[in-house]
C-alpha cells in the first residue's frame, strides 16, 4: 500500500437525495440534511417516475397538467421534502420520468452533484438476484461518492448527525483506497476516531498470508503523520470473511459511518444483481450509513 502523507479536505456543495417515498428514503433524508448543514451545501431531492404509462393512458405523453401520475408524484415529493428535512430547505425538487439510474445520472451531471444520498431496502440473496438493487446501480456507476442508508439504520434522534467513530475497511486494492481521503477528511472534520481495518481472507493451509504485524504496519503507513492532531487512528487486522468482519466490528465499536471503496460496474446486469459482493452485504446489513467511493 502506498503511504498517504497529506490529507485532502473534501468539500460538498451540492447533495442529491433520491427518494421512492419509502421508509428508508425518509430515514436517509435527515442524514443528508445534517451533512448539508455541516458543509453549507445545497440539497436537491429527486424522484424518478416510472417510464411506463399506466394502463388506459394513451401512448402519446400527456401534458404534465393532465397527467395524474405526475401530479400525484409532484405532491408526494413536496410533502416528503417538507416533512423530513426541517433543518435544511432543499435547493430544488426534481421530478423526472425515466429509469432510475438514467434519471440520477442526468441529475448528477446537470446539477454538479458532489454526493448522492439514497436509501436501500437491502434485498439479498435470490430476491436481489431476481429484482436487482437500484442503490447498487447508483453506487457502482456514480462518478461521485454515494451515502447509502440501509434498512437497519435507525432514524436520527436529533437534527445533528454526530460522527464519533468511522470505520475504513480496505483490502489494499487501488479501488478500496480511493475512499481513504474521504475517511480521513470526515475524521478530521468531526474530530472522530478512525479505525482502519484489513481482513485477510480464509485460505488453504498452504497459502501464506502476510503476518499481522506487517499488515498493521501497512495500515499505519496510509495515515498522514499529523493525523493524531485531529483524529484518533486505530489499526485492526484479522482473518475473517470480509462482510462479516466489517459488520461485526462496526457493531462492536458502535461505528457511526463506514467508508469503503467499491469496484465500478462492468456493465453486466448479472454483476450488479448478484447477491454476494462485500459492499452489497455491508450496505444491506449495516446499522449505520455507508459511504462508498467508486474505484
């Protein structure tokens, strides 16, 4: 692993919140509002209306003022925003018709989005394989970081999101290390504890993994020398299945945020819908928000 000697402070100017009006979307919005307040960012709240017209509607698109589905979604979007983000008034409410990723991708580019915040229902196994995951499409394709709030994440109990402990898991790959500057910056911004975790996979007896001391040394080399002035870095190594190890440590240490790198989409539907990627399991089961950065 290449040592990181200086830390880059991130800035957030425009935050996009996606919503399908579900409970997980309602939980996600206050986390976005808290970050917007902390960074002085503008919020955009967007909903993608199904591109398929309801039965009985003519093939030619209706004018917006005559489209009952559009008018209902417009009203629900306004109620959603006003009822769930008391701290920060959204800069814009956007309603577009189309496939979710197509709509989100267009908004990211048009509005110069720095962070996407989305809720996920946390489908796993066969159900995810059959139905896919819109959240996973977003965080594996988006050019900006994505904060995902899963079904196990509790609603914020107060307007401020206090980030006391951040977990940064890495396998040492280039993709995973793309997220490190965000973990360091957020730790500095919040004066938070930062746990760097490297889990060595279970392997056959004749396969030799690096010893724990060398792994800990490589983790230490990732952190700027001055980091102890603004956060409390901690280094953890172990042998465990990645998702289980990340989730177990996050629960044990009552982590407030997991920051991790993810590999970008290969464009294959199967690769995005398969139930076993580590990030997919972590996002679905974590009891805190997960910030992913595409490698």
